[in-house]
C-alpha cells in the first residue's frame, strides 16, 4: 500500500441494515488493511469511517458497491478528510 493516508466517511442509505452490511464491510476493510469502523445509524443508514492510502480506500468503496450488498445501496455519500490516526476496526 502506498500513498498519502486519508480518511473517508461514507454514508450508505437503502436496505442496508439487517443484510450483513457491517460484517461484509469489516471483512473487506480488514483484507485491505485499513483502519476505522462501521456502524448502524438510528435513521436506518450505515456509516463507514476508514483510514488508509487513498487508492486503497477507493478500492474499498468500489468493493462494497460491487459486493452482494450493491443492490441494497440506494445512495452512497462520501466525505474525504485528513487521516486522524485511527487504529483497529470497530463494528457497532
């Protein structure tokens, strides 16, 4: 993995809770070696926060969209920020 470390926050809307979204996202993130976390939100959306090289984060977002979860995603809203030094990968 190379490149400047960044943080991406992605909000997924649609039928994204109760379909294994967090499990799949966590496994994809762990396989790519990024840090951060994924959690269900009270409004029915799922939020992903991930840190790593920008090219790897873009790959993670693409893998989520093209995984079995893709048909459940009605929208994906992303926001890019400077990395904050997150460690591990939480799942809530």
